[in-house]
């Protein structure tokens, strides 16, 4: 079958872009992050990190602010001090990643997997985490002020001394989580499962809040979260 010239040119352009993308990604993985971004801009290859395999990569102190990392695999990556401010990490894989002291302020982490990740003293202020998996994550001293944690799996997560002021936690699962010394003033705790949660006199709850255990179920027709006491 003979292809029309416009279609042939399009195929060639896409093939060249794919080749560029692979080469730029190799440069990035080698630690030459700035060179990779500069080259990507020159050859007009946008979003070369979307869906990228960065498993076990060392991105310590890298500047990835506002970068599109949708669906990227960062499992067990070294992300200590990495700047992810306003980055797009939708559905990204961060299982077991070491991201202590990383800056994830206002990042999009919806439906991402952060289970068993080390997020000690991470800045997640204003981050969007709805629907994500943070089971057994270490969030000690984390800044989660104003974060969207609706429906997040936080089973067995360590949130000791974490700042959760103004966070949205409605529908979250905190089974067995550590909230000793955590500050939850002004947070939305509707339908949160507090079963087996660790807390102390140093835990600061929203005014008038009484801890209990709930379970929630979404109405199949309306999608509305229905909450009941256990």
C-alpha cells in the first residue's frame, strides 16, 4: 500500500521523535538531568519522562519541579531532597522509594503508589493524593498541610509528629496508623477508619472531634460516600 506524502512524513517524524526520546532518557538516567532537559527542548520532545522506567534510579537533589512524570516507575528510587514541586506524578509507581526531605508541594500524586516509601520530613503541603496507596509509608515529621488525602490507603503508615492541619482525609483508611504527636487541627476526618490507630495526649485533633471507627461505601448510582459507625 502506497502512503500519501503527508502520512509518510508524519510516520518519519514520529519515528525520529521516538529515537530522540530514548536517547534523551538514557542521558537523564546517566545523571545528566539538565543536559537531558535542554536537549529535549531543542529537539521539541516534550514529556520524555511520561511512563519512563526509573526504577532504582538515583535522583537525589534533582530539580523535577513542574515536570510531567505521569505513570513513571520510580520504585525503590533514591529521591532524597528531590524537588517535585508542582510535578505531575499521576499514577506513578513509588513503591519503596527513599524520598526523605523531598519537596512535593502542590504535586499531583493522585492514584500513585507510595506504599512502603520513606517520606520522612517530606513536604507534601497542598499535594493532591486522592486515591493513592500509602500503606506502611514512613511520613514521620511530614508536612501534609492542606493536602488532599481523600480515600487514601494509609494503613500502618507512620505519621508521628506529622503536620496534617487542614488536610482532607474523608474516606481514608488509617487502620493501625501511628498518629502520635500529629497535628490534625482543621482537618476533614469524615468517614475515616481509625481502627487500631496509635495516638497519645500529644495528638492534636480538630476542635470537638471524638475518635471512633467508621466504614464507608460509595453508592453505586450516585458515587456519594455513605458512612457508618462500626
